[in-house]
C-alpha cells in the first residue's frame, strides 16, 4: 500500500528500498507492477513502467552501460528514420548515434523523450551499485551522473518516479551521508518477516509443524523466507528438524571461519569476535562516530560478504539473517 500511494503522488524524491539479502525487495516490486499496477486493463494504460536490473550485467564502461539499456536494435542503420529501442526509451537512430558518440548527453535525451509521455512514469533500478567506479568522458563518474539524473527526474522536474533497490548497505550508507542525495531521497527498509507472519504461514499451510517446531525454526532462521523454504524441501533428509537446523548453523559457522581465515589478520579477527559477541548478547552492535579504522574495515568487509547487515539509518549491525547469528554463537563458543 505504501508503494501504491508513493507512485500515485507527484514525484518529489528518489525512493530507496534497502534491507538484508533475500527479504523479497525485487519480488515486492515485481508484485506491485504485475498485480497492482498493470493487471487491470482499465488502468494498464495509466502507467509507463521500466524496470532495469543490473544484476548479472557486465557493466564496466559507459558503452556497456548504454548497451545494457538496449532491448533490440534494428539493422536498417542507413535509414535515419529508423528508431532504436533502448528499453528505457526509443530514440531516432541519428539521435542514438549522437548519444553513442557522446555528442549529446544520454540523460538529456531521455528526459526530452519522457516529457512527451503523458502517463504516470515509474523507473525501477535494481543493483545500481554496479555502476560504481565507472568513468566516462575521462573524468565524470557514471554513478554520480546517473544519480544526478534521478534527482532531475524526481525533485527538479517531477517527471518520473525513481525507485532504487539494493541490499548493499555499505553503498547505501555512502548515499545516505551524501548531503545532496539525503535531502532528495526517501529510504525504506524491507526486512525479514515477523514471527506472527511466519507462524500463520507454517500453520496455515498444514505442513505438520507444531508450535514448538515453529519456535525452533524462528530461533535458528528468523523470518528469512528462502531459508524457511529450504526447510520445507530438505528436512526430510534428516532424522529431525533439530538436526537439520543444527547442521545449517554449522555450515554458517564454517563460512564465517573461512572468511576470517582467508581475509582477516589477527587484529581484525579479534575485532570481529568482539562485534559478534555483542550481537549475540545484545541483539545488535551499534556503531559510533569515533569508530577506529579496523572496526570500520571489518564491518564493511563482512557487510559486503553479506554476513553482516548494517543499517545506515540506525547505525546498527546485525547478522544478515538469524542463521548467521547462530553461526556467531558457535564461533564465540568455539
């Protein structure tokens, strides 16, 4: 409902949907588009929606960025009237050549084309951090220019909604602490499911779980949907639900220890153990303004590896899911 209300108001801010891995951010957006905004033929024509997912795309230069927008391109290049479908917009071939040769700014061309579309326009970008560290014209950072473009679309021209999804919260932290982007953006966390939702799901499906079983699942996995779906598939291969969950926790512990062994020096390992002990005891670790360099490095590294989840709005660190926190218990206990 929040998202439906958002896209039916005048575009004023970029909406950032962030949260731990596997909380359903992409699924949520796909549901919004397919079931809520475009399933009814009466309202289908009201919306112009484009979804660009950089996950899995090889984007290492401006040209590959431009090509990532292309869905199809006609071969009749000798005719200047031919139009090129960029997925996001459709350009006259001559204009497309000017954009490709950087004689005309791609973002200016997009804004001009969008101005001619008389619909509620929604642009959804997934895994935008892929554009980080790419330069074009020898000096400009592509990500910075793209985000400036998103500000123009929303706050400055009110032309198009922009929704950006990311589970990379170290990247989100940089955005959140950028003065210009902070005032032109809204951040909404998409988290794992709550206990009552999990309980109703597992009881409602009549899967043979008792309340004690559900409490045990919650203790090990929390509300992480893919992990619970895996329980439904794989528990039959174990003597008991308890045995399955303990095995999963051991695997999480092994992953954590392997990362420590391969990438952290002794001081960083000690710092990591201090952080996870506080998470185990308190439920979270809270960062501060005076954190030392080693602590910041460890948090950033483990968040990039998706073992930690760092919330830039609350400055709290937890496990990326409850299973990692069970792994923390084993690492501390070992």
